[in-house]
C-alpha cells in the first residue's frame, strides 16, 4: 500500500451543475449574512464586514477540515504546492486557517493577518490552477471530507476572492489608496 495520492481524470459532468456547489455556496452565504448581521450590530462599514465575513468563513472551513484531518491531508496533498512536499503542512493548514479566522474576528494584528492571508491564498491559487490544468477529479479539500464538492474554478474564485479582500484591507490600512 502506498501513501502516494491517486489522481483520475474528471468525470464528464462532475462540477457542471449548480447543485454540485450548493454546500460551498450555502457556507459562503451564511458567512456573508452573519458578517453583515455583526456589521449592523456594530454599525461598521465594509472593512468590518470583510473582517467578520472572512473570520467566520475561515473558522467554518477550518472546522470542516478538522473533522477528519487525515482525509483532508490526503486530498490537500494532491494539489497544494507545499502539502505535496510536506504532509506536516497538510496537517497544520487547518490550524493556520483557524488562526487567521480568529485573527480576523478579533481584529488582531491586522497587517500581519492580511499579509499571511494573501500568501496562503496565493499559494493555494497556484495549486488549484495546476490541478485544473491537469483536469484532475479531486474533491475540494476546502470542505474537509465532510462535503462532496469538486475542486474547480469555484475553488479558484474562493482563493482569489479571499486574497483580494485581504489585499484591499492591507492597502486600505496602510494608506496605499
């Protein structure tokens, strides 16, 4: 028995229908709505909403990965640039994500939080692009092993969106605009 990840070509219609992404969309909508509710309560603006949204989103996704760390690591190692070289990183990643989520919720060390988020999301983006170019049929480890969502351009959009939001917050707080 080998620990090497097994790859297969994508099934013809997998990931082609909106229903394939409902678990991911529902989590995004819930995180966005909860972030909005907290923003209303604190009478904050767009920056506060982005903090709350990203914090809730990252904490929820970290939790899903932690339900079965080994299964997450198996899937993550199939495409992530660092995880393919280090299984330890695949096991630590959900805790990095949780730390980032809690940092966003606590507004803790914003510049460092934004910078680390950008780095993590950009690295993730490269791994997703590589897997998509190879047309691999991989369940998105972003949802842990709990939910069956294919790795796709939706995953790519998620990574890019989080990276862009962190970059906007970084530029705004460092007065680049």
